[in-house]
C-alpha cells in the first residue's frame, strides 16, 4: 500500500463516489477501481437514470460515448443523469471529467471551451507529463503547485480550444489546473491539459489519472517501470475535500 | 415529405485539422488550384408534412442547441430543401 492509500482509507470509508456509464464509455471500471483504491465506495451510475443515488462526488470517465457521433460528448450531455450532474455541480458537488468526460462537461457548459481533433490528426496514446498549476480544486488539493506528474493520455479529439478572451480569463482566475509538460500532444491552446470552474469543484482534463493508481499497472516512474501512481492523488484529494467540506 | 437542410462549419478562427489534411492531399492528385479546404457538416432533417415557418424555427433551435457547438462551430444555413432533388454528381 502506498502512503496515500493508507492515509486516505482511514478517515472516510463512508464516502460514495459515483461513476457514470454512457453507451460507449470505456474506462468506467478503471475509474471505479481508482475510487476504491483511494478508500471510497464506488457507485455505478447509468446515464439513463435521473438520480445520482446520493453520491458525494461524480466521475465522468473516458471512452467514446455514443461513438463520438456528432461531436465528442455532444449526445451524452443530454442524458438524464447529466441534468442531475449539472444541478449537483452548481450546488458544489465535486465532478471530475476525464477525456471523454471532459468533453461532456464542456458540451454541458459546466466548463468553458471545447475539444477538436488533435492538430496532427492521429490518435495519440502515451505516458504524458504535466504540471499542476492549481492545487486548490476538489480534485487536486493533495498535489503541490508546480508538481510534475505523469499519467497516461489517449485521445483523438483532444485539442482544447477556446477564444482568446476565455483563455485569458482562465489564466487570470487560476483556472488552468494542468499544463502539458515537455510536449503538447494535441495542439491544445496554451498547452492546457485540464481546467476547473470558478468554484473549483468541477475539473476536466484529457489525460487519464484512473490508469495510474496502482504500482505495477501505471506509467513508468522513478520507482521503476509501471510504478507510477500519480493519478491516485486525484481520488484521495476529493476525499479530503469531502471531509473538509 | 419536407426536408430542412442545416449546414454547420468550423469557426474561421478554429484550425480545421481535417480540412488541412484534405488540402494537403489535393496537390498530390494534381489538384493544384485549391489553396484552402474547410470541412463542415450537412444535416438533412425530414418532416412528414410541409416545412412551415414553425418547423424552420424549430430546426434553427435544434441547429444551435444540438447540431452545433457555438464554441467551435457556426450554423451557416438552415433552409427548406423540400423541392431540392439531390442528384449525386458521382452517379
């Protein structure tokens, strides 16, 4: 067990974190596993269900919901569960959108901007370094500002775009949460990998923290090949924020 | 049967990676006349009756709420295309 797991598991075993499955979602099981490794109960939620079943936080996992038809995330945004997520997010509930989940959050207008095809047009799958720029959100409070972390990244439509005014606002308000480090893998404006809302409870990012939560199954790290568990801190962070809420 | 055609294009300031790939491929086939390509979407919305002003208004609303994302796309036309007979040019 890592230090993070021990400290997280102890105080709030009662936290319930929902993971929504849409048709075409791929990473819901990994996200649920990440939630459990962090010490919380993972609650499976179905996109067609209007209730969030009293969960304390919600993860919108990655994948290709509705086959990315129309636009990535565009059809999922209108799922019954998303109305509940929008209401809960406006009330302050922590919501994390990963990859396709980030695309759903932008389509639902919980986060600004949008994603278009990668500038090089190729699907990209790699271990991606990024820098934590905001360590005060519900999902990043156990990171340090300036910390360099590595988690897997895999996408086709991962190029974050927004108009200059919106980008300036995000920068000015400290709402850029993660910036790609070393190489910008998709042409995202200003190397932005993840952002948050004004309140800091809703976070969306293209890379996949849920794939870097367990030694032996994560990206390479200083501890060795596949030893990286930087992603687990997202899930322990949200447990801390629930305790201190 | 009536039909409304909605056309959606990427915003001019947004780099259109697909259009860029197409414009790169054209000269390789000898089409050197074209200096730029932008790729958009065409939706054909079918209705059982005639296309009334109300139907057109509903199509405009659908175009801006679901069929396009205003952050990256513009709805460039919403038209009654009931009389239009689509003849494929590659037939």
